[in-house]
C-alpha cells in the first residue's frame, strides 16, 4: 500500500465523521489526564512521593486503552465509527496489558542511550556542583573549548533522542497489527512504516513549529553560556515560552487521532493486500 493512499483513507475517516472524531479525542484526552492526576501531589510539600502513583495508573489504564483505540481506528477505516464500544472493550484485558508491557520494554531498549546520558549528567551535576564547575567540565570535554564541548554534548543528546524516535517509528504499527489479530502484518514492512510515521508528523505541524520557535528563542543563550552564568545575558521570557508551547499543544491535540489513523490505514492496507494474495 502506498503512503499517499494511507493519508487519503485516514483523512476520510477523520474528516468524514467529525462528531465521532471529536468524541474519540475527548475520551482519549480524559483517559490520559486521569492517569496524570496524582502529579498534583507535587504541588504540596511532603506529598511529592505520591505523584509516583501516576506510573502504575498509566500502565494499568493506558496500555489497555491504546490497544482499544487501535481497534476503534480499524473500525473507522472499514466504514465503522471512531467512537464506539471498542474504546471501553474489557475483553482480553490481561493480554492487552502484557502486550503493552512488551512494547514498553522494547522502547526502553531504544531509550537506553538516552537514559544513560541522563544518569551520567545527573551524577556530574549532583550535590553542590556549581555552574562554573559544570562549565569547566564541559570545556574539558571539548578539549579546552567551551562551545566545542557544548556541541559534542548536543550531538550526543540528539543522537540518543533520534534513536528513541526511530524506535517509536519502528514499532508504531505494532499495536494496529495486534488489534487486528495479526501481529505478523508488520513483518518485512518496517521501512515503509518508519517512513509513514515520519510523514505523519505533518499532522502535528503546530507543535513542531512551536518547538522550532523555542529553539531559536534560546539559541543565543546556548551560544553565550558564560554570559548566562555571570548574569550578563538575560533569558527570553518564560511566560512567553510557555504561551508558545501551550498554543502549539492546543492546536496539535485535535490532530493527534489523524496522525495515528495514518499509520493504522497503512497497516489496514497491508492486511487487505495479504488477503488478496491469499
């Protein structure tokens, strides 16, 4: 199946029944928000550890809900509705939960370099390490040049992030194949799935634009770390930065189902092709 065809089918399912699409989006948003409620404990002194409740809550609810959402997307692509009983289907809860665990473990493998980088950074910046000591370490890492050290660190972080992004793209079709009852649909198609996932990022363009704007806002500070430390350089307004990120997020949330539908349509196309060959 061509990626362009997947875009067309996804757009037809998304825009063809906007009422169902809106209900689906609100339902998924509410489920996600419910798992994040314990994070409110971070606002009260002494109750911060209780925020960790979000982790098991997310696992128990969202691992199951994401598979159900994939099933609803398959229905929508075959003439059904995106908002149906599928979203709350309790059938095979344990199987769906274990499937979610398996995907999570796979993504943790892709995230291993990023996790290692964060741990190493945390170790070097723990305790009473001041900003000037950190700058000296970065300068030493760059062979005596501060900007070279920063560049090396940015490249390492970018490589670790890109590896995780690639892992997300590589496994993006798995839950749709699992929801269809045919996990083998993704075999020999990972190249096209990754490419489709990358093309589908066009659906979250508002957020990507917001991120790009924020990068350019803080780029001068990254180019003058000495000025940032000694106070001669002032950072851009945090309030404005949060506003930019917030606008990007608000404009992106309604488009998230479309991004997932594109991948779902591709997997659905593989299923049809496999049926025709059989």
